[in-house]
């Protein structure tokens, strides 16, 4: 805009004092906002939670090594019946990670919480409970691949001098947690850091699990809870969680799905091995968002409290963690073999190909 135009604009504003006032206020707000942004450029001070992918390397280098903790979320792409998205595990754990990060910043106001990008692939889909290796709804990693991936990420955080890494998992498969547990133990032992699979600790903690049972008793009758059996995959609990977080992704047909009750792992294998098994246990038709809200809150509280215990000096590595308590169960060992046998075959196939094409 030239000088003559500026003069004309000023004359126009003189004839409209209200407009002039509004425009002056607008430019004042914009200038103030720009000043604030400029003053924060290059620093993480004042931010509640930091997404590492949004930071430059100098901002990361400036973080306090003793008072910065990292959250690494690991999800899964896995069949979840005909009613839930295959990313249900990822949807749940990302929601929990964001809420845990906010909770930790409230409890630790002088700390920084850094969110790592989600690992969207885990190990072993529920289809493998029935010895179905390949399924159109499941896309996972070999146990060894997941172990290496989590170890690589954690080790680089630790080698940059940071002391606290906590892994949150949305997926509960035994091979998945064995891989993450190994990776965490390796980083903790070798790189003078604390890296913990807090989801495995959560699952094995009897006090935390009792709280979960109390929440179920609050929302359902004793007869209903009994009818659910082991609510381990795409049933009332997971369906309720997705109804709370992403109801738009739940097929409304869930309301008419029949129950598939199992009482133990042997029954899980039997039911999942049937050709007509639709890919879920328990009773998704009983799900509701109110129950999902409380279940998610339970996870968030439990994970947050475990992390706070760790940074305040508790040795959580001495506590039980999933799946250690299942190791004496023959059905558990059978499920592990259903997963590991095709992985061994794939390893050999891949290695033969590499040998031929080097």
C-alpha cells in the first residue's frame, strides 16, 4: 500500500471512530501475540508437555537431564472383531499417554515430560491365540524386531544423558511385553538409566487390578461380570474404551453381537481356534462410554502413580510384571509357541533370501 493509500485509509478511519478502535485493538493483540511467540522461540520454558518431534536439537540438548522424563507409547494394528478399528490399542494408549503426561506435569511442576512418537506396531495379534498366523486385520512385528526397536530408541535417549524412560503399551500380548521388558532391562543395566515397561507393572499389580474390578462392579451386576469371563480382547472393556475416546469408529452393530465367554487361556485357545470365531472375547454388546471413561481414568491414575513412585526413588524392577505370573500355565506356553514358530520360519526365509542376494 502506497503513501496516498495510507493517507486515504487514515481519513476513512477518522470518519469511523468505532472501526478505528476495533482495528487498533486487533493490531495490538497480534503484536502482543507475536512478541510472546518470539520471546519463547528457542526455549521449552513454560510448556507443559513437549512433543520431541516438534523440537530442534538445541532445545532437546538444553533439557535438564535429571528432571526430564520420556514417555514412549507402543500400540498395535490388530483385528478387534467386526466392530472396532484395528488401531484400537493405539487409540487407547495415545489417549492415556497424553493424560498421563498432563498428570505428571501437575505432580512434578519443575520437570519436563517429553512424548516420543508412537510406535504403531506391536507383536502378536489375537488371531494367533487360535494359531492363525496371517489375518487381514493384523499387522505386527516379530518379537525380536519389537525388542530391538524399543531397545534402540531407549538406548539413544539414555546415551544422550537422560535418566528416565517409561514405556506405555496399548497391546497385551505376552510376546509383546516380553520384548519390551527385555529392551527396558537392557537399557537400564547398560546405560545408567531407568527404563520401565509401566504397563506390565500395572497389569501385575494386585492393588491396581482390584480397583479395576471395583469399577466393573460399579457399572455391571455380579451376574453380568460373571457372564463376561476373561474380558481380554475387544470385549466389554475395550469396546467401552473406544466408545469413550473415538465413538465415531465403533460400528453400531456392536449392540447385537453375541457373547463369547472364556474363563481361562485353555478356553481362549479353543474358542479362537474355531473357524467362525469373530475375533473378540466377552460381551461387547454390554459396552458403554461411561464405563470406558472410568476404565481409561483407572489406567491413567495407575500409570501416573507408578511413574511417580519410580522418579521418587522406589525400585519398581523388584515388583512383579506381566507376563511373569503366567509362565507356569501350559496354555500360555502354547500361545507363545503359536507366535514364535512362524517367526522362526520367517527368520530363516528372510536370511536365505539375504544370503542369496548379497
